[in-house]
């Protein structure tokens, strides 16, 4: 995951945690729910970014294997 993606995901998770806590503290269930949603969004961004990185890594490995197998031909 790129540093920019990591930062954005963690920011959403932290902002959501704070928002959830504020909602609990004030008894505002809507704010609490929005905070939980923001945390879920941050986690989804993190998961997607990790997946994107894994796919790119596997694609590069396949390209390298293809190049190596056709090097001597």
C-alpha cells in the first residue's frame, strides 16, 4: 500500500473513531453511526489498497517469469 493510501485509510479510521466516540458521549446515535461508517470506509480503503498492491506484485512476477522463459529463444 502506498504511503498516501495508508495515510488516507488511517485518517478515515481515526476520524471515524473520534466521531463514534463523540456520538456515544453526546447520545447522538446518528453521529455514532456515521463514525462507524467512516471507520468501515477506512478499513475498506486499506483492504483495497493492499489487494491492489498484491495484484501488481503478482503481475510483475508473471512478467518476469515470461521474460526469463523467453530469454534464451
